[in-house]
C-alpha cells in the first residue's frame, strides 16, 4: 500500500524521475556468461537429447497429450519430436500481464521487467521473540500483510506453510487469506486437481468475473518443480495441464542442484535444466498454445561435504547468467531466486541473499522468488529477514532508476556558489532536493558508534524485529465488496463442510 | 601465501580452468549508467568548468608547475588550458604493473583487471574479544599477515592506524612491517615530503635495487583525496608531486559525498569528481608525463538526516557505474570501494559491502579499496569483518571464472547413466570432479539447524573470530635476505635516532 523509502514531501522540486517500486524495469544489459555459440550449443544439445533419450512422465494423461502430438511414448518414457518442441517455443508468449484485483497491482512479465517476489514454501517460521517453529495460517497472513505493505514485492507468495490447518482444507483457508489481505496477484500450489479447481473458483469470485473471463487472462501463478533429473511426476504434470487449461501462469522450474540432481559441472546442470524446461513447456503449450509460462531456473549447487543445498554461491551466480541467456534464446520470461543457507539473520544470510538477488537482476531475470524472508535453504520464513531483505530489494529498485542529466542536475552553478573548500549542505540546490534525493533505508543505520552503543547496540536483526511489528500495526486491509466477501466465505464454508480436498 | 577455497587434490581431473585468485580479470562487459552522449557531456562540462572557473591549489610549488605549463594562476586559483588537460590525459598510461617483492605478487592495472584491496585508513580496530579500541602497530601487523595469507587481496594497505607509535616515527615502523611481513606491493601515506622519502628509501632497500631502478617502475601506491569541492591542499599536492617524481602509483580520489562535499544530484557529484580528477591528473602528468596514476572514485552520498556518510547505497551504485564510464572515457585504470556504515559485523554490513563491492566489479573497477574489513563508515578495521569479507571476495573471484563447455562438461553421458529420477552423487563424472567443482567457503555454513543449534548457534561473526585466529596461527612470514633486513633496520634505527619526520 505504501512505499517506504524516499519521502515525497509536497512542494519539493526535483529534476530526478519519480521512483516507483512497482513495475520495475532494468536499464542494464544482462550480463553474459556464455558466447552465442555456446548458448546455441546447449540449446541444440538439449533438443537432440530430448529426441534421442527423452524424459520420464509418470502421469498417463500427460503421456497421452505427448503421444497425440506425435512424440514417441515408450512405457513411461517420452521422446520428443524436435518440431513439436519448436512449435511450443514459438507459441509460448514472450510477455504477458498478470492481473491484480486492482489494475494498479497488475504485474508485467517480459524482457527487461523485474519482479521481486517474497519467500515461498518454508514449513517453518521464525522471529526473534518466538524462535523457530511450525508455520501457521496466522503467520502466513502476517506475511501477506507485509507483502501488501511493501510495493517492492510484486505478488503474493506462499511465504510459510499453514501447518495448523488440516491438509484437506488448507488450500481453502490459504487462498481466502490471500484474496482478502492483499490486492496483489496470488500464488497457489498445484497439489491436486480438486484443490486447484477450488482455488481458481475462489479467485474468480474475488475478482468478480465470469468463468469465461477467468480463463482469458492470468490472475494467479504457480511454480512446478521438475523432479530432476528427467522426470515429471503426477502432481507436477497435472499442475502444468490444469494451469494451462485455465490460462494461468505456470513457472516451470527444474530442480537442478549441481552435484545431486544435476551434473557437477555447470554446463551439465544448464543443459539438463534446459531440456527439462523445454519438455514441461511443450506439455503446457500442447494443452493451450499461447498460454502464459515462465522459464524457471533454480540451478545452484550442493555442498559436496554434506550434500545440502548451497546458496549465494559463485556457481549459482553463473547458473543465473547462463539461465537468462537460455531463456532469452527461446524468448521466454524467466524466473530466478534470492536465497541463503544461513540459519540466522546474520552476515552470511545477507551476503548470500544480496549476491543471489543481484545475480538474478543482472542476469535479466523477470521473476525473482525468495527475494525477501528466505532462510536456512528454504526451510524457514523469517520475519526479521523479510524486512531486512525488503531494504535490500528497495536498494535494488532504486539502483534501476536512471539519473537526471539536465543542467540543473549537473549543478555547475551550485558548484560555483559553494566555492572551493565549501560545502553543499545549505545551498538552495540541496535544500530544494534533499528530501527526495537519496534512498532512506528502513533498517540500515547510519548511527555513530556512540549513538548505537547508547541505544543498546542493536543489530540489523533486532531493528528488523521492531520494524515488522510496526508494519503489521500500520497495515490496512484493502477494501473488498461485502457481497464478494460473502460469496467467498460461503464457498469456503461449503467446501469445508464437504470435506475439502486432499492433495493427489 | 595459500589460497583458501577450492581444494586442489592431486590426481583429480577437471575440465574446468584452474582458479587463481591473483591477477583477476573480469569476463563481463561493464554495466553502463550513462549514454555515450552523457559521458561526453560530463567530460566536456568538466573541462570547460576547469577552464572558466578552475580549482584552488594551496601549494605554491604546484601552482608554479601549472603556471609554467600555461595555466592561468590568479591568487591560489588555477584555471586550466584545455590543451594541457588533453595532453595529460594522453600521456597517462592506460595500463601498468605494480611490482611485488616477488614476481608472483606483481599486480596489473588496466582494462578488465580486478584488484581487491583491504580496508585502509581506520583509526580504530575491533574484534569480538577486545571490542572497539585504538589501532596499534601490532594490529596493523596482524592485518598485514592476513593480507599476505589470502591471495584474493592484491596488495598491502594501511588497514589500521598504529596509534601507539609516535607520529614522527610511525611511518618508519609501518613501512618496515609491510616490507617484512608481506611480499605484496605496499601502500604508504603521502603525509609529508620527508616521510615519503623515508618510505621510498626503505622500499628501495627491501627490493634491493638502485635509486635509478626505483624510479623506473612502481613498487608502492598511495591514495590522495582531493578536498572536494575544488581544492587541492598542501599535503595532497605535495603527495601528487612526490609520487610522480618517483614514478610510483598515485590514486587521485575526489572526496565527493553527494549532499555534503558534492552536489546532491549524482550528475553534479560525477561532474565535480571528474573535474577534480582531471586537475590532479594534470599536475601529476606535468611532473612526470607517463607516470602511473589511477582515476579515483569515491562518490557516494551522505545521510541527509544526520550528515554522516552512507555506503552500500543505490546512489553509490550509480556513482560507481558512472565513474567507470568516465574513467574509461579518459583511458585510465580506476579505483572504487567496498564499504559499509554498519557498526557491527551484522546483516547490514554484509548487504552494504556486498552491494558496493559487486557494484565496483560490475562497473569495471580495477582497484577496489576497503573490500575486506571496513566497518562503521571507515572508522573501524574489524578482524571478523575482514575474514567474512574475504569469503565474499573469494566468491566474487570465483564468479569471474568461465565455465567449461567441453562434451565432458555437458555431461550428457552422465545424465544417461544416472537415468530419470536418479542422482549424481555416486557417478564417476561427479567423483572425478567433486573436490574441485565448487567453491568451498571459509565461514559461510551449510550446517542444518540442528547442527548449528548443537554447536552453540554461532553467527558468522563468531565463526570469523575463530577463523582469523587460525589464519594468524597458520601465517608464515615470507623470507627476506638477512643483509637486506639489516639494512632496513639500520636505516629505521638511524632515522628514529634523528627524530624521524613529522607530517607536513
């Protein structure tokens, strides 16, 4: 709802453009890891491999779709006709808009667009007061409120699993919370056909549109992880099919952690990732040519001593650069991540998240998941990390804004007025601009050591603890028509009475 | 001396190139903030301003040099003939080598080269055991040992001020420590003619060369801060002249903190920075055409609420990108910084240092000062921050290495061997490469929450505390010929007996 950061005092003049943390667009050319020849080589190697060896598809409906299109199905193995892949690449849109409940919250995907997305998926939640514990619906609702509060977060995400809600009705509570607590386009899990149908219906009610209108434009998103290497399981295949049929956004993300589910070499991890995205993309486009899909890239590495996933690594940095090149090669918007292996809101967590998130932005990623609040390799959503990462995300957003280059911006008259050895604090040029000139951090302190010492030597984590409480206190629920809210409640109550829907 | 990070087991095979943390070269095109037209506009505006308005030069010898070259001297103001500036730009080398005491420690400056440099300048030092306190020679010596230990640090720096040594003999102790504790090219302060001469003489003795050979190639470096706005004071002008006469490396860094010593607009701060560098460059090149100089850029902003310097800001990010473009426009190697305002080794410090340091690397900076150990806006050198930042610097160094693209790197045979749904842990392709495949962090932990909890919930800062002690315990002093060491000692003792030299 509000934009923290620069204050916008009425009456102050500035030649600099107004910063808007929504609908960010990067002015920077993407960094390149690979030569064009190497990109083409990875791409053609992936297609040839899909044709010769293929992937395993565990869902019969998906295999039937591939078979009908002319792919070779042999048991649960599917080998791909390169022409079918080429058609899928051609039909997938290179840009599209994900609609918010309010047009101001629409989200654009396509070349140059940068969307920062909150943490998704952790079973645990953590804060300084209550420690690390199972996530609850109340926690997820708090993260939705924080997501709504900060413009730099593009969409709502499944920040933490509501473990206190029985599994068969969890999706109903989750989606109702998302629809009522934020205007932003929502995530939902592809965890079974009936659950997805429930979710779609509640979104349709919240947006107050017809079923026909619902499938005409995307209003929600999911992420499907391919079971690397080379396997699409039943729930994932079903999710791809269901989202394609409904015209909703499906991110296709191979789980290619080099050294474990992917080769230990980055070229091997990238070629595996690419073939898996192409296979999933083909399924999606066969169901609905032109449906909105996103090239998902999560290529990082494991720690070879422990086997645990590692984040914020140089390998992940290169993986992001290469992934961006491959995604642009096939003309798809693409997804990357900010993430960290750290178990606390300490320096390691910040180094790793900053490196990963910047790598994603500089690699030209259009959708950057886990950019705020992710901790412990994805096991924990941290309240304090969330707001600390928001400061980082806002710094990134500001870093994407151009600078003014007018005569007034060059300030040669002010330089003359100040004179040699003077200072600019008091001159008109400064006074006219000072309140909006620089990013004003949420948490990052410029206190002197003495001030910091007097105030109790608070760490970033401790300041973040006060900040998230303030954000929740300041939060204002977005308005919703009473009749719409009642329809949603009626639907949720009826489905709960019917026993909800278990995951498939 | 040793390279931490990837282990290099004998007999392991890898198609990936060997990583070398010395003499880093970036494979990435520099990020651009400004159009070519805007770069040219800032450049010509700076030159025109120097011609019309000029800068104040407080040192009469410097004014005489300018006057002799045809510049207009009016009181202490110097106005510049654009042709004189153009000649200085033309004569300044675009690349050069700074010699180590051992050729393996030579340092290259020029397009694409990336040198990461330790913290410089703080009066205070900090560690977890002893807290924040005045720096001592023993502390500086410890930082020199840590600098020698990690290959990713290119040169020795004045990490902390040895406040326990009387000012008149401090330079003698400092340079002797640097010459005996590390092979790397050393920094020295330009704080007075006699002191600089003492330093040069000790370096000459340590390198065991003639006075004629000394001035033929650079073996040490200094940094001169222009007193922004538009003023060159006596010690700074003297430093520029003395280093030029001796053919040693002088970094010319305007202290352009936007909103205080520079305009509040980034274009204004950049045009002021550029004119000040050009003025200092002209002085240097008039003394010694072709002498090694570096375009220094420190443009960041102040916090407009407190007036204190801010670091790791979006404004500093843009300042770095613009500075890189201006430096390349005049064909000079250039210097940037990693830095942070945080008072502790916490998340803020890591976010800020990572952002600044990456900004510098991606902006194409060739010399990145304060990349390890800087805290509290430059007031403190922290032992723990130093080793935490080393992990970051090594991650950056690894991120600059290309990936292998051979058939063995693409690993399609291994992908077939593993099969759908399998894993790569045990296959030969992994076993042959696992020990060198990924960066192995110094401090960044991938422990599970349970392990971390059992081990006492150590933060990055606490792990860093153990690490720097280990580094100091492992440190091996580089060998020095006994006669050379004796010559240095004799010189130092004689100069101490003579009363040393006070700063000018």
